[in-house]
């Protein structure tokens, strides 16, 4: 159990059912799921978007941040809200937390939606290694905020996405700097490939065709590793696909989850 008294979460439709936990990416927070929460609520679901420990308004009360710790926090939050089973969706870092929760507590998950994420992030091209190394070195040497502009420009490269870049930079700079560094290290070494074959949960991988943060090959490996998993591609979108193409993401998620909701 993890103490969830310091975990902030959005729960706009507590009367709806079943619940869908929505887990955000590195340096962002619950509000990044705004477009999905509205659509899920209209579809009758109960969307719950927490700020993961150490991000947004949630405090980290442990010693060392880890993906497994974050997954335990989600499990404990579900206990606190008296939710036995739920759908689970995560993007990027949040996808790894969702994946770990599926590995550790499969009995609680109705369906699993993994967006622009991975079982291991180890790049297969030198330029992808270079980008990740630049981010890590900047965060390690100068602090998390120093690589915020680099990250935001990579995730939201469009000329019409200036406001999105500014918002992401703000969120990254507000993140607990120690947690941010530890989370980056965790993502770099995370490797759940051996456990994928044991996941017997209805699973969907959503991949943005223009994602330049999590290589498409890594997302393909994730999809291929989970028995019976499906993969859907979203065109004209990058790593921030839940904001780039919210209607496509919402339609894809809801159509998939409807197959397994009681």
C-alpha cells in the first residue's frame, strides 16, 4: 500500500461506471487528459486522472521514485475510492506505469490502453540515443527545467503549437526536480519485455504516426509482445497525440473499451 493522502486527482463524474484511470506523461499532469475526460464522461465512463507522485499537485513521500512505486500508488488510490476493477490508460511514462500495474495486478484491470509508450525505451538509431542523452545530461547537470524547451519543441513542433509548448515547459519546471531526474533514469532502464507474454488483459496500443519521442519500432515491439494485443495508428499526430488528435484518440479508446465494459 502507498499513502495516497498526498495524491491529487480529477474525478468529474463519480456517479458514472466503470472507472477509467488516465495516467499522464513525464513532466505533465492530470489536466493533459482534459479532452479525453469530457468524451469519456459523455460515453458514461468515470474518468479519473491523478497527478502521479511528485508531479503536478501530488507529493512524493517515498525515498526513490520508480515506475513500480507509481503503479502501487494507482492501485492504492483505487482501493481508497473503493473501485475494484477499472479500465487503465497511460501515455508515454504513464503508459509504463499502466503496463507495470497490468503486470502486478492484472485481476483489477478490465482493459489496457497504452499510448505512445514502450516496454523498453532502448533506441535502435543513434539520433534517438542522442536526443535522450541530451535530455538526461541537461536534467542531471542543470536541473529538470533546463531541458524543458528541448522537450516541448520535440513534442509540439508545429508553428501553431506555441501555447502548448509554453504550457508543457511550465509543467516541467514545476515538477519536483529530484523526482524528474529519478523518473528519467527509471524510464531509461525500464524493461518489461519478458513479462509481456504473461499479460492476458484486453490490450490496445495507440501509436501516433509522427511520434519522435518513443520510436515506432519500440511501440511495435510492445504490441507484438502482448498476446492478442491490437494496435491502432493515429495519422498527423506526434507524441502529444491526446492533444494533437483528441477526437481520433477518444473514438479509438471508447470503441475498444466498450467491447469489454459491463
